[in-house]
C-alpha cells in the first residue's frame, strides 16, 4: 500500500496556513472588511506573515530541544507561506495604496523607516524562498546553511517594522519580539546543548515506584 504524501500534521499545517487567506477572501467577497479595507487587508496579511515567520524560526528549536521531529518536516512549508503572505502584503501596499507609482514609493522608502525595514525583510526572504528546494540545497552545499541563516535578520527586521507601524502601542510587537529573541537564544550552541541534555535526562530518568499502601 502506497504511503500518503503528507502526514496528518503536515496536512493540518497547510490548511492552517491557508486559513487566514481563505478568511480574507471570504470577507472581501462578503463585504465584511472594516471602514478602511486597504488598511485591514494590509494588516491581516502582514500579521499572517509575521506569525508564520516566527513559526518557521521555532521549527528547529522545537526539534532539537523538545524532540518534536514533525516540526522539521513543515519548516520549509511554513517559510514559503510566510513569504507568500509577505509578498501579498507588499503588493497590496505598492498596488492598492500607491497604484504602482514608483516615484511615490521611492519617497516613502526615504521618508518612512518602517517601509524601508519591511522592504529589506522581504528582499531577504526572496532568495530564501527561491533556494528552499533540495535541488538548490545540493547546488549550494555548505553555502546553503549560511544563506538561510539570514532568516534570523529577517525575523528581527519584521519585528522592528511591526513596532514602527504601530507607533504608540507597541505591546504586541514587544511580545512578538520577545518570542523571536527566545528562539534566537535557543539556537546558541551552549543553550541548545544544555536544553538537549536536560530533555534527555528527563526521558531517561526512572519513574517513581508506586507507594505501597
């Protein structure tokens, strides 16, 4: 019997990642957006990109620290979905907000710092998405890992972009920034080794004998 192409967990991740887009399309068709529909669409696609990027960063620590191997199997998909939403987010900004007027866009890049860091994050994600296949991994060899470490910088830039967009109330950006910081700390070799040793010691520790009444 032929094994299924996707595990149940992988199928769940794909469906969950597409859900924000499906709900957005539904709300557009049904006219359920806010009084500022362009801002609503921009925020929702940006938030989806942020969540998926953070989940991508969480995949390796989830495997190395907690032994959740399924996370590695969905890491590439999560990264590509993050890029998808980031791309839609950017296209809405340049298309619906500015009508592809690149002169105005250039002025925005110069004058508004959140546009600059957001664009920089997207530029980083483009080569990561293009080279995410096994074929590119073979072609690049050791350089592939070096290239894909740029996702750490992309994650930081996205948090900065989010904080600068929010301006006054930055509680949510700070929360997400704290999560990204923890995920980056978890990748420090010494921290990772200590966490792995702790997990292994817990898994090998004998269970307590039942108390005899």
